[in-house]
C-alpha cells in the first residue's frame, strides 16, 4: 500500500512522458497483486512478523495474491464458505491462520496444503461439521501446536453416540492445545492416542443432554494432559467417578457453569489426593434447575464429601454459587495443605454464620493459609437479630424482641479477631450479614490492596488495624454509615473510594475531614445514591489528584461549585439528578481544564434540563464546548410550553426556538417600569394604612429570596399532621386562620394527597417541601397509623436543616402523653397547650398570635 502510494505520487509530479511510464508500473503492480490485496492492511507484530489484517472485509474467498512471506493472516469475520484445495499454497511461511466467524461449512482435502510451518489454526464460530472433515485434511500441519475448532455446527445424533473423527486428528502429532465442542454421548477413538503432546483440552461449547461421561470416555487421550475445561453445560448429565484417572498430571480443572452438581464434582477428584493443582473451578456447578433426592439443590458439606478435595494442595479454588447451605464443623475449611492457597472464593452460597464455632473455622483457615492473596466470601444470606413473630393465639399481636419473653435465634454476641494472611492482597466481604459478632481485622504485613465490605451488616462496625491501610488502593464501603467509617485509619495510597448508599447527607462534615486527613491520593470517588443536594464550598478532596468523580443519583439542582476546584478531572457523573442548567462559573471551569492531552467526559443523563430564554447561554455553550457528554445525543429538555425536546436538536437551531427572547426581555422591562410608576403614584395614606401587611409581605419575599440562595424551595408553608378526630377543628378553625386570614399554603393529607401515588413517598416529599410542621396531638394520636412515620421524617428534615420549626399543639392532653419520638427532640420542638375552652377562634387570641408569630418568623 505504501509503495503504491509512492508510485502514484511520483507520477503526479512528473512530465507527460515520465508520467506515462509510472502509470504503466502502477497498472502492472495492480495486475500482479490483484485488487483484493488493497483491502488488507499490513503491520509488524511484537515478534517482528508480517501480519496481514484481512478481517471484516467482506471476502467470500481467501485472497490468493497477498504478500507471500506473511507470518500471520487474519481472515476472521468475513463471508468465506469453503476452503478449497491449495488455497494457502502461496503462503508457505505462515505461522498463524485465523478463520474465526466466517460461514465455513466445507474444507477440502488439500485445503491446508503448503502450511507446513503453521503453528496456530483458529476456526471457531463457523458451520463446520467435524465428522465430515476429510481424513487427511490436517496432514500438512505437522508442526501445528494449537487448533481451535470449537463453536461450530451442532451434530444431531439423537439417542446415538457421537464418534469423533479420530483419524482426522491423529495427523496432529505435535498438537498441544485442542479446542473443540463436546457432543452428547462422546466417543474418542484410538486415533487420539497419537496426540501424545496434548497438554490442554478445552470443550468450547457443550451439547450434553442425555448421555454421560463414563470412566472410559478419555482413555485415549495423553496422560500428559495438564488442563481440562468442560464449561457451560447447562443440562445435567452424569459423570463416572473415574473419568479423570487417565490424567495423573492434571493441573487445571475447570467445570464452571456446567450443571453436574457439586456431589459429582467432588467425587471425581480422587486421583489427585496429596497432589498439587493450580486451579479447581467449580463455580455455579449446581443450579436450581437440578434438584432431586439424589442431587438436591441445597448442599450440605460433610467430611466425607470433602475427603478428596481437602487432601489436594490447591493454589486457586472457586466454590462460589454451588448451593452450599450448611457444613459440618471442621469439614469445609479443613484442608490438609492450607499453605498452598493463593486464591479462595466461596461467595454466593447460603452458609450460616451464627455461632462462634462457625466463625472460628474461617479464622483458623485464614491463619493457616499463609500464602493466600485473594479471599472472597460474599453474598451470604440475610439473618436477623431480633425478628418479630405473630402470636398464634392472638394473630393481631406480635411477639419477639419487643415482648417480655424475648426470643433469640443467635447466641450471645462475641468478638472475633481475623488475622489476614501476610501475603493477602484482595479481600471481599460484600453483602455479608454477620450480625452476631463484632469483627476486628488485623494485617501482619502491609500487602492488602483491595478491600470490599460493602452492604454488609455487622453488630458493630468492623475495626481495621492501621497496618491494613498502608498499601490499600481500592476501598468499597457502600451501604455502610459514613459517620463511623474508619475514623482513625490512614490510607496513604488509596486511589479509589466507593461510598454509595452511605448516608453522607447526614455526615458531610465528618466525611470531608476523613477524606482530607487520611486519604490524600484519592483519584476515583463514587458518592452516588447518597441523597446529596449540596456540597460545602470548602475542599472535599485533594485538588491535584482527583480524576473521576461520581455524584449520580442524588438531588443536586445545580452542578456543585466545589467541583470547580478539581483541575485534573477527567470524568464527572451527574446523571439522575435534578439539574436544570449549568451556570457560567462551571461552564468556564469546564472549558479551562480541557487541555490537548486531557479529555473531560460529563454525564448529565436523566436530569431536569430546561430549554428557555433563561438558559440560552447554556445552550449556546453546548454548541461550542469541547466537553464530551456521555449519551449526549439522548438528552432531553423541557421547553417553555412544558413539552419535551431533544437537546441536540434545539441547539442546532436556537434562533428558531428562542427568536422572541429579546422581545420578551424588553416587554418585561416595560412592565417593570409601568409597575414602578403606578406604585409610586399610590397615595401615602394607603401605604400607611397597609403598612403592617406590606412589611409582612416584604419579609416573606425576602425570606424566599434567601431560601433560593440556599437552594431551598418550599412548596408549602405548613405541613399538618393529625388524626381523624381533629379534622373538624382543622377545617372549621385552623385552616380559615392559616389560609384565608394569614395567606399561608398548608398541606392536609386528606385534601392534598395525589391519588395513585405511594402514600409514604407523597408524605415524605411533602414534608421535605414544607417550611414548618405542625403536629396536633390528641389523646388518640398514637393510634394514627402514619404518626410515627411523619415524626421521623420531620426529625430527619430538621436535622438536615431543611425544616425550620416543629410545632406541637397539645389538645386536651398532658405533656407526659406526648409520643416519645417528640420528647426525644423536645429541645428542638415548640409546644403550645390548647385546652378545650380555647378551641374557638374568638376565645383566645393570645394562642393564635403566638402560632402566627412562630409561622412567620424564622
């Protein structure tokens, strides 16, 4: 290609005579090499071998006129259907041939003629029927060491054994790695004995349905086999105990996603007692689709089941998702050679963890597994410390932790110290319920780099020694309260922190102090799903290091300005918030931090973007900025008529959508001038007559302006909580005063709840949007089913400084009868005692004046 380009360039720069000469040379080159080779690219790989990249070019046959000395030919993802005789006769020096993902269904007898030095042949994802391959098709490939011919056509042999063409494969005497499909009732003939150097046998696709793998299935394979992969067999089949006896040197056994059941898998390991193995992968070999008396889905581990596995020296063992629900003491973790382990995975089972004896099994194992680098024991089932039960004699009552006769399903709480192995690097305990114990993790050496205890439940927050944090790079504490998270531990090398669902909205100050003081090198921080609506303007993280910041799924109404201090940011995720636009300060910062060698991606997906005259500057900026918007083509915005429009389409024709914005601006100015003139002409006497109402009106306007500056937008002035016997007093007395006379907007659930929405969500949102909450407490308020919920939501809004006052009106009740939830926060609650004779509006103006003052003054 480069030579042809040089020829064309030389011809253009010469006179007519010489141009004709160069043109003839160009035509000769095209004739010699053919037009097809122009569709392939050439490069040199790391071994300095010439590679022809002919993949995904639409070829229907193998091009014959490529450069002859190519070492690697990639023809994958084309439309080739037949490999004809002598197809590759011109490429005798080829080392690697890739024919994956074509439509090859036929290979002629001399299809690979001339490829004597070929070492790797890949022919997966085609339509080849291996039983119809010519006997001598692989004979020229005397030096082939890797053959991948799996993921091909399924062979339908109903109720018959599938006999693999052993004579076809017998020609591959140098083969070391074979990838084929596993068909039902397989039979491997004597020809496979010729593959004496075979070390890896990988069944790429599994069609086992009705047959089984018997003791004689693999008898003709080389005893030097080191790796065996039988994966993704999604139909249960039987395996005889002696299936692996022909592979005494087996080092890797992978049965993952093959539903053969853990009982069978453990039983076939008997040839490897007191031997070394690198990997045993039994991930998800038991499935809900397989459950009968002999092979139940719920597996109980016994010493007898573990007799073979426990005697093997294993480097990596995966027992995740195998259906284990229980284990005999000193069975599952009682390995004879725990020092061999480097990786141990047992997640997604249903192991109980309720007694000290259970915990001590894990502790002893971790203590003895001195070379362990990776340990994953996650996704254990939820267990509950104080459950409630229905009383069989009185179904309307509950018994349990709130009853005098407490019922416990756990033993007394205890403390456990887990000494992580000195070589440990990866520890994961995510979604693990351990309510009955307090845990203390210690590290002998500072090797731990990845630590995940997200969404786990502990009776007490786990303590971690300082040594464990010295080399830590990744920490995930999602789902755990940030108020008590590792307050005294330093993580000098921590770069990634995940704190989703961590209640940061309640402890942003504590979080800021911890992040700055203990993790100075953070680069990637995820604070999504934390109900955040604002961030402090002070520095949250080290400005010089932060590159990725995830604030998605919160309640931000605007991009927090504190992020503008992060000068090296590469990714900012603000999706699923309430952002309507981006202000000038943030837009300027975004443009400034983009440098030639640094791109910035911004995710604003699923926000409340607005396209109006007020946001025209933001829309114009979108057409000029170099910021990359994730999924930007699908952003929508709300137009002034409340319709939805595609944001990109709006920015393409801003003049069309906002042509009247300038006229509207002058119209607004005119209206303001006329209003001011009219206001100035009002007689002073009228102003004086309404002076108090005017002062009150201005005060309310000023207060709302201040609230907008704090990003607070109240929908209601007062949320009224009451039980049904107070409806008459509210309707006849309180509402006329508050709404008609005082001009307040109140929320009364019997009137204002929107049908069809969840009551809890509507009440929580209404309290969040209210400036004050009034609780009308009567002697039967405790019977009000939503009372406790409304009190808790009011307390939450009060402590987040969103709610200004909680006012409690006591009607014919004593202070001692007030709900305990309100008594607990009595310092933050204002009580007004309203006796029976004071319930009429005209009876006692002092009470009404006090209530009015509380509602209008902050």
